[in-house]
C-alpha cells in the first residue's frame, strides 16, 4: 500500500517535473545565446525575456479558470503548446540559420500565455497528491529533484551550445515538454473541494480569492516584496551572459553559474526535506532573503569568475529557502478550492516586476557598468528582508499558519 507521500501519482509527478526542468534549463541557455549570437546585445536578450513574462499580467484571470477546471486540462494543454513552440523555433533556427527577432519574441509571448495556466495548476495540484502533513516534504522534494534536473540541464546546455548550437538545445526542450504531457496522462488527481460560498460568476470568484488573501497581512505583503525583488533581479539575469563573456568564460561559464545555482537550490531542498518540520516556513523565508542580500553585495564588490561561481551556490540556497517554504505556507493557509486564484494573484503581482524592469532598463544595460546591477539587487533583497521582518511583527504566526478552512 502506498504511503501518503510515495504514491504512484506523486512519483510520476516528480519524474515529469524533473524531465521538464532538464529541458527548460537547456533552452534557457540556448535561447539566451541564440539572441546574443544574432545581436550581440544584452538589451535584446532582456526584451525577449520580457516578452515571455509580460503575459503574467493576465495570471489572475487564468487562475480563476483553473479553479473551475480539472487540473489536468491546463497542465496538459500548456505542456503541448510550449513543446510545439520550442520545436518550431528550434527547427527554424536549424533551417534558416538566423531566426528573426520578431518571431522569437512572438513565440516567447505565446509560451508565456501557456504558462499562465500551468503555474497556478501546478501549485494547486500538490495538496491533491499528498497528505496534509507531508506538504513540507513534498515541496522540498519537488524543489530539490527539479533543481537537480535543472543542474544537469544547465551543464548539458553549456556543453551543447559550445559543441553544437543553441537550436539543438531548444529542440530538446520541446521534446521534454511533450514528454511531461505524456506522463501527466497517467497521474490521477482527486477532485478538489468546491467553493460553494462564492456565486458562480467569473468576477465574483476572482474577487473572493483576493478577499481571502486580505485576511493575512503576510499574504498581502509577500507579493509586494517579490515585486521589488524580481524588478531588481531582472537586470542581473540579463547581464550575466555578457558579463561572463567579458571575463572570458562565455557560455561555459554562464552554464556553470546556473548549474551551481541549481546545486544550491538542490541543497536547500534536501535540508527542507530533512529539517523542514522543525523550522517555521516564515523563518526560512527570512533567512533566504538575508542570505541572498549578502551574496549579491559580495558579487558587487568582487565581480570575478571564482567569486561569481561561489556566489551562485549561495544564491541558489537563498532562493530555495525563500520559494519552497513559501509554497508550503500557502498550502497550509489557503483552502484547496481557492489555490488557483491565490497562486495566480501572487504570481501576477510578483512577476510583473521583471518584465517591466527589463523594458525600462534594457536601453541602459549596455551603457552602465554590468556589476552595478548586483548592488541594486543587494539593496532590494535587504529591503525585502526588513519588510518581511516587519510583517512578522505585525502578524504573529503559529507553526502551522492560519487555517482558513476552519475559520471561514
């Protein structure tokens, strides 16, 4: 008999997540260097990344629909669409040699639109796969195994780009999305509880999700902190490939950085699986914010290859301490019937900072010192830590968080 955690559907979910993360890591490096090789501009790379993220403005609408549908539908559809898009871009790059920027950015927008449904659905599915007391371990396992696969993908991506070409890695990503879709057909997701308190009108359902978040100051504060952090980290994401190029490391150095960052995330996931039940999620989130702030400050002061690579491990660990416990915090605080809406509202507010920041700073990325953006990120992470500490003082939190299911 399967345990509450190690059941067939959850194991398939882990395998599918790992496969998708491996392919996405390949494509992340490949797309960055495809644009960089064609244009030589960090600003153009930032514009392509912004096109992928701008559809997040519509995420609350997608989340409301996700709460109406069986979770498999948006997950399967998103994986098939993104897989076909990646196969199209990769094939055209192989045939034409150079893909027009408009086509790349158009595919990025469509991929972002598909991701609108996949993100909330993926987060909402976890409580349906495992028992409530296994949520911390489940999120830790998903984060660590997914990042382990990402680590392998980044190492392979840097090697494939250097030895062959970016289009080959993009094609591999397309196949990984289609592979995830196949695995999803074998996953059994039980029916989620239905929200019977809210009228079955689209806008009323969306409003109910926002009102639920308003019951907790931390839930209202978290996306605002993420908005600030993502807005400051976006330029760092865009300048890293060019920075490694100036240091003589190019695609191999950038791939190694991402791999080491994934190793840090993997380590954080392992620690959460082992010790997560002993430490409150809110404490882990605060520790992650402080760690990333200190690491970015060090990279600003000493922007050398060895320091960058060492910092990548610490950044990954910090990101893991922020993201994985926050997933658990939401799973503990929000009824399952509302998860799609709450995750989508949080995702929209937090992610809008990155595309807007990229659009605003892209003209300046090639003009200002590249390392300046590490200092900006350090300041933003430090402010985020202070805001989180303030939120904890204004709203005392118990170990298990607020239980809205019993208080509603």
